[in-house]
């Protein structure tokens, strides 16, 4: 009995355990000091958690990992570009950027949700392609319309040709304005308390949201769309709302992420963000149909430990820092692949079992009739 | 209001001229029609902006010959119901292994090309078998998993290109002596091995006959295969798996075969691409090869579970036509290089359109 629970614990938490193993080998290899590692991890938890938390609600609604969270990130970036052109810095700038991002996120989230409703059963691949599609439109707006159609005053963020935004927009005057609010220093470790308060508020919101009528509806839709529809839930609308919420939160998350970084790579900042967030969530032990707040924090910690130590561990082990860089990219992709495969096989197994139990009850029924 | 009335008229009166036009549009597909008209407009506008029509046509044909086999690699998997082959990078890796091994083993000239195909084949079969086995385990979720299997393989190979014991001085980093370069020139190897064969030059028009011929032979082969017993079984599995099983077809085997074929065609496809392009691109390059091929076949009129050789030819021509024509024409017209953005929007919009078509989901 006891052995069984251990086996099932291992098989249920294979990915996090594997990561603990890899990290425990890679940390000593990298030669980083504990305090350095701790400071880096705290920074990265503050930087990324909000973005990763934005993935939870669509998972609840049964729409899988929202690869379309990048759309929200783009909306947040547009907000930041406009705010930095208007020279509104610090916390007011961040809040204004968030306000600007909301209508854009709602629009993009609605489009994305509607398209996913047309492609039920393949939401993830659709969301994934949506990234590329909306990225094209983002480029159209930022590279060609800004400075022509959308007025941009300051030449410091404009390309020399007179329209389009430069490859990097400096957010130096906004850098860590949220993190430095109420920051506590313990030795060399800076704890951005206010950012953590914001993240905690989002966690509370998610916990509260699960208990609301809408949250319950989403869980019902996530479990079985047909049953939910039969009980009077507007399935399509509920699904769209879940994507809209996720997109809006991703927009906020991106703004928090970028204020920590202090500069915005206009055309590349969002391109990998979805992949890294999803990988981090999965490393924390989440699956395509189930994710908790605990998964987010465990995942972001483990994933980023590997991210910090991999290049220098690679250098020590193989004599080439590129190996470590490639290794961490490989791990991110492999984790996502593994989680997707686990999800699909589990789904098929569940279907088979339903079929088997149906068949069993049929035979029992006929046997009892014969008797 | 007026619009809706006209529309109902058209549906009511199928015999009228407009009715025939409408049904023709429907069978050709509206997106495909728009893209065709757009390309036609580009060709018409080209002379006005100072671009030579025949030079542009040659460019399009040239790029067609590089990419057509990669697009052809979509066909077997679509036929067997495995969906769009987002896992194309797996085949590409087999091709890259073939190409680099062929150079490493000391072959020169056009022989490298044929040796590369030969050397890539066992890798393609191996990868395809494993990949096919995996896809049989996760029926229904192929496309997303295929994407990430491709990505994982590409990033794993990024490490391998650095670590594998290659020594040919034309391929490894000069100062370190190990690790392959990101781009390897094919001069002296199989640069233009096919495209240069029987090339026809008439004024500004230049036709890469060899490469077109090679594609033609492969396409004919696939067409013929799809009409054999196994090929028909493959189509049956794709269009109605239950019916196929009732007819005694071993679904898993047919699907695995289609995956192996697609992977092998991907390997050959990248070699054909490289002989035209003149370089081998390693490391992150295969990441961006699958989406253009997927959208090309969709532009050609294929759907998630239906594709023909005609789709491949039309789609590749339209897609590559847009890729070559828009930079020249649009740039000279409005002095903005919007071609890349247009390409991104058109190609990905096409994939989304295909994914959302209701009639295909139910099957």
C-alpha cells in the first residue's frame, strides 16, 4: 500500500522531480554562491509570476495552455510604447500603460476566443498560430503606423526614417519603479515587497474567482461542454471570457515584467514569453487540464534556477557556454512536449475506460436479464 | 439590406450566370481566389514599377523549385489523417545529417547531393518510425505535439551540431576545429546540382529545369502511390478511420507509413532547397521551415485532412510568388518594405482559416 503511494507520487510529479535532480547536479557545477542564486531567484519570481498566473483561468475552462497569452503581452507593449512617448514615468506611467492595454487586450482576447470556439479540440495549436498572425499585425502597427497614423512625438523612440518604433525602447525612467516601492534588503538579497503584494492580490483574485458563479461555470465547461450546455450555461461566451481575462492579465504581467527589465525589445520581447511561461508552469507539475497556484511558484523557481545555472554549468562540463544555452532551450521544449504527450495519452486512456465500463454494464445487464 | 437580397437570389437561382460564378468561387475557395488575384495584380504592376516581368517570373520559378518538395512532404500525413505536418523539422534534420555526412565523407560535386539523399534515408526512416509510433499514441492531438516534437528535436540537434565529431575543414569553426558552422557554403559540393541541370535561358527568363523535373518525378511518384492499394487505404484512413478499420485496414501501420514518407520527403525537400539556395543552414534555421510549407499547401486549397498534388503546385507557386513579388512591387510603389509583414499575415491567417473550418473538425 505504502509502496503504491510512493510510485503514484513519483509518476504524478515526474517533471518537477526530474528538474530537482537536474538542478541539484547543475547548481554545484555552476559554482554560483548561494546568496547570488537566491537574489536572482527572488528577482525572477517577482518578474515572471504575474505572467504565469495569467495562464490558470483558461486551463480551468478546459481550453488548455493559452499559447495566445502573447497577444496580451503585445497589448501591454503598445501601452508602454505610448506611455514612454508621452513621457509619463514611474508608477503613474505603469498604471496608464495598463489602462491603455486593457481595451486592446479585450479586443484581441475576444477575437482569439471566438476563433478558438470555431476550432474546438484544437485550441492550443490555434492559439499558437494566432501568436504569429497577431504578431504580423503588431508589426504592421508598430513598424509602419506609429509615427504616421498614430502620432509619436519623441524622435528618441522613432526610427531615423521618421516612422516606426526603434528596436529597443528605453524604459530607464520606469525601471523597477514597482520593485523599488517598499523594497526590503536582507544582505545582498533585495525583496521587491510591493510586487509580491500585487502578485498575492492576483492569487487571491484567482482563488475568489473560482468560487464565483462565473468561475463555477468555467469549471463545468472545462469538465464537459455538452453537460454544461444542457444545464443552461452559455458555453461559447464563458470560454471567450476566460480567454479575455487571461489576455488582460498577461498584458499587466508583461508590463510588470518589462518594468523590471528596464528596456523593451520592441519586436522580440514577446516572441518567446509564452513558451517560457508555459514551460515554467509545466515544470511546476501542472498539466494541460489542471494547474494550481502552487504549480506556478514551484515551476517558476525550478525553471529559473536551471536558466541561471545552465550556461555556466555547460561551460564547466563541456567547455562551451553555448551548450548550456541550447540545453535550457531544449529543456523548455522537451518539458512542453512531454506534458502534451502525457495529457493526450491520459485523455485516450480515460476514454477507453469509459468505453470499457459501459461495455461491462451492458454485459451485466444482459446477464441479469438472462438470469 | 441590398446585399442580403442579392445573396439569397444567388442561392435560389443556381442556374443563372452569377450562380455558376458563385459556385465556382466556392469550389476554388475565397482565400485562394483573393491571393491569386493579388499575385496577378503584382505581375501586372511589375512592369510599371520598373521590374522586368521575365526576371520576376524566373525568380518565382526558382523559389518554387527550391520549396516544392518541402510542401509535397505535407501530403502523405494529411492523407492519412495525421493533420498538417508541423513536425517537418524532424525530416529536415534527417536531411541536414545526410548533407553534412556526405561532405564529411569526402564526396565532391553533384555526387554529394545523391549521397546526401542516400545517407539521409536511414535517419528519415528511423525518425519517421519513432515519430509515427508517437503520433499513433496521441491520435487527435497530433498537430500541437508535432510542433513541439519538431522544436525539441531542433534544439537537441543544436547541441549535437556542436558536439558531433565532424572534422571537414569546410564545415567546422576555423579557430576551434570542432563544432559545425551556422552556415556552410555548398560551392564545390551540391550547389545548383539540380537547378543547374538543363537550365533554360531565354533572355531574362531562366528556368531551373533539373529541379522542376526532380520535383515532377517525386510528385508523380506520390500521385501513383496514392492510387495503389496501400495509397487508397491511406486516403481511407484519413477520411474515415472507422470505415477503414471495418475494411480490415491496419490503421496504425498505414499512419506510421505516411509519417515515414512525410519525414523522408522533408529530408529530400531540404536538400533540394539547399542545392538551390547554395548553403546549408544549421542550428536554429529549421525552426522556421515548417510554417511556410504548411501555409503554402493550405493556400493551394488543401484542408486539414485533404490534399492533392495540384494543391502543392498551386500553393507553392502562389506562396513563393507573393514572397518574391511583394518586395519589389510594394517597395517601389510606396517606398516601405512591408513585404515581410504581409507574408506573415497572409500565411498565418491562412493556417488559422484552415484550422477553424467546421466541416473538417467533425471528421
